[in-house]
């Protein structure tokens, strides 16, 4: 699986960080999924090899502008690319009203159908070619959601040592197990296909969260997740200054959640514009990173715009590519 960060700033864009947008795709697939679409997301896409023609679905976490103001422009551009395939948008109900109003008032003619799915009503996973997508409720000033992506159609590898030790002869019986069929052994015992695959072929799950002040809300969902992408808008010190009320998470809260849930990989994003790339500035992005590292011992990344991350088959995340690394000294 591959994740490309299209925007990592909260609220407003900065010279180095655009507002929220994240592309997800299965390794080597040209089809992809977009989570959030802040203003300028389509410009960010120009720096990637992702094509609007192959965008399977758009998931919007909540109605705040830094997560959805880019949607009308992106949909209009998609029409100009000649797309005719319908586009699924999973989003809070307000987003449908927002898009319908823009289409009506600005005379947009889409060349494809929009299929809106209200995230509030999504109570079982929605099946796509590459992933099953479901939602998890978060806590923010407005209703906010996280999206879980569980991979589908993974190639299942047979545990050949196990089959040999059970005396299952190579040939048609192995073929049956490979296609998911159970078989009956000579002694009349049934052997289920799912008991014959190698462990690490379990489908991987990624959780991509919208704005959220209570990371523990995804504790249960994250028990079998390989990776969580979560906002860390502030450090604890600044979060306390900003004041109480349902809003955002600080690096410490997210890190503590990740540590207690034994999460393997955590990527932080959605940083307040006050955090500078320079290590010596009073509010530095490194303050967020340090606070998170002090409270989480797993594999941690601080996302930058246009970073590409790969989740490998063993469930380990690595950063493949980062742009403007020089800016972060
Ligand atoms: Zn936001
Ligand atoms: Zn928000």
C-alpha cells in the first residue's frame, strides 16, 4: 500500500504545507482513493503520477473548509479530463448540499455521475475493488470521521510446509485450497482453506482520521490496524493555551494512544501553521516530533507535503520519497 500526502497543514496553507488531502493506493495499482480535499489538492496532484481518471472514490472526514474546499475544482477538472466512470463520494451529508449548490450556481457540467454516500449512515464496510472502506466516529467541533481501509483480493500464499506435513499431495488439492475451497483428506477430515495460508497474508488495515481531540475513540479499531494516520495539530503546551472544548489533538495525546494500543506505525499530520521547519524557532515542527517520540516507541513519521509512504507486506511503513527535505533543518 502506498500513501501520498497532498497537504499536511491545519486550517490554512503555508509556503511548505497545503491543507488536508491524502491519496491511498494499493501497490502498483493505477487506481487510487482520496481522503479529504482541501483547497489546492488538485494542484498538489500535479506533482504526482496519480490521474483523476483513475480516482475510485473520495472520502471526506468532515465539513470544515480545510478538508473540502478543493472538491468543486477537483470534480470540475475531472470532468475536463474526459472521465465517464461514476465517482463515489463518501462524506457527511452537508458535503452533498455544498457540491450541489456549487454545481447549480457555477454551471458545472460533469461528464460522469456523482454517487454520494452519507458517512453518517455507513454502518457496514463499502466494497471497492481494492479495499473495503468503513468509518469510525471521532470527536471534533462538528461531526468528524476516520476511514478504515482494509485491503481486498490479496494474493494468498499456501503454507507449503504445513501441507507437506499433513501429507496433502501436490496437484489438484493444492489448487482447490489456493482458490479458497476446503478439501477432505483421506481419513475423512476436512481441511479448511483459510487454515492453509501463511500468516502474513492477512489483509492489511489502515486508519486515516479526520480532526479529532480523542484518539482513544479509535482504540478498538486500531487493534488489528497496521497504520494510523492522525492529526497532531499542536504540542501539549500550545493545545492548553488554545483552550478547552472539542477540537484537536496534541502530539502527546496521540502518541500515548498509539503506545497503549501497541500500534506498529503512526504518521502524524495536520500541523498548525505556527510550527516552523527551522529547529531553532520557538515553535518548531521538531517540537511536535520530539513530544511524540517521548511518548511512543513505535515507527513514527511526521508527514511533509508530497511525502510518499509504503506499507510493506510485513506491515512495516517506510518513507519512500520526500520533497523539499532541505527546508527541514
Ligand atoms: Zn482541519
Ligand atoms: Zn476541522
